């Protein structure tokens, strides 16, 4: 599936020029025979920080499709997976890791995270700005789904989340803020997110009907 982000205006100046982050593809799986109930639901998986491919997430999505009998979508956050610049491959990151290893007291470097480390070192606000772009992108995606404009989704489809690591914080922010009631009927599961659910519970359930939160699972 293809997607175009319209939220590059507040990014770090040079980041707004990264074409891969603005126009990208994402992965959607559908059951061969969806259940009648699941035809009105879809699950969005949000991933962890510095995720570079679908390799870890693909088995999750596949098994969830089989178990839930509903479509499952893996949506990349800003500058991750299919939204990464073509210049951030393993070989360029390896060379960058060597360069960064020469920085005084920088004893731990890796070609797997050299690029994100360098980018955040130069401008830490990139972490927040990229998250903000991801937040609004998911809202736009949700609007496509809920109106029936998204392939495989009928009007009124409910959006649910499986949020892993940093993606768990993105999912939690979407559910807590619930812009214009988009997620009033949504559910979410957070994994390895270190989310402070006890503190969030007061706000999350305000005005909602009989929901409970246990062990990071909203049901």
C-alpha cells in the first residue's frame, strides 16, 4: 500500500527533503476468510525505535491475521523501515560507526544505530518532530480507513493498535488524545513500552464506558 505524508512542514529543515519519508509503502495483510465481526475492524502494528525492516514484524502480522481473522497493517513511523533514506544502508552506517568511534569517550558504536545516533546528536528535537509527523500520519490513515477510502475497509471500520516499544508510546498518545473521537471504540495492546499506565488510567478512561486496564492491555 502507498501513502503520502502531508506533515513535513515542522520537521528539521533538511529532513523535509527526504523523499522516502514523504512517499512510502506500508504492509497490509488480509485473512482469506475474515469473520463477520472482523470485517469492521483492523489492527495497526506500530514498531520500535530504529526499526529498519519488516523482518521482525512480518511473523507478528501473519499470526495475528490467522488468529483474529481481521486485516493487520504495519505502518512505519517517520524515518523508519520503508521511510528511511536510501543513504542509510548498512555499509554507509558501518563507515559512520567507525567515524563516531573516534569521538572521545564514545566507546560503544554499531553500524545498526550509527545513523540515528548521529542524527539525534546533531538535533535531539528530531525524535519529537518525527514522532509528531507519525502521529498525524496515523490520524490521516485512520480517516481513510473509517471513511471506507482505504482498500479492504468498509465505512465505519474500527482501528485498533498493537504498539511495540516506541510505537507503544505513539499508540498510547493516539488513544489518550482521541482526536475528535476517532478512537473512542478502539483498543490497544502495548509491549515493551515502559508506559506508565497507572498514571494514564485516570485520563484514558474519563468519559469512556466500563473499560479496564491490566498488564498493559486495554480491553
